[in-house]
């Protein structure tokens, strides 16, 4: 999975999708959000098994795919990135956010558990 978006779009979409993330750790995958990159852009999904949320992120998708990352972690670190374009990619089991000279890696998991 690879895509490029603006920092503003990423933060706004995360803010919308994070509302239904579970707060408890009885099922750790429920504390994650799922990025699903496709032809039309990127869907950002979250659930707590009682309700689900789907938000659409306007982005240029270079390589389709799916990946789940901890919601709180990506929400916190995305605000630390410099303004402008954010390049998002997957390398092994990590989501990599790059903007300007900054790069952040977040451990995640495949979409199968989500």
C-alpha cells in the first residue's frame, strides 16, 4: 500500500474515523484503524463491534492495499509531521509516514484480523 495526501486531509479523516475505536484492550485489534487504499482513494475504518465508522481520505493511491495501525498512535504522530504532503507506505509490518525531512514508523498488522 502506498498513497500521498495532505497533512490536513489525513488529520481531519483520522479525527472523523477515530470516534468508534474501542477504548478497552480485551480485543486489541479494536483499538486499531484500517486503511484501505483503492482506485478511488483511501477508506479509513474503525469499529468497537457495536458501531463502525468509515471515512474517506482524498489521496493519490500509488499501490492499493490494506493495513491496520493503532488509532491513538497514528492520530498523535500525524499532528507532529510538517505541513504539506504526507507519503504513506508499508514496509514489512510497519506503516511509514514521511513528510519533508521527517519520517515516522508505526507497527501495525494486516487487515485479516480487522
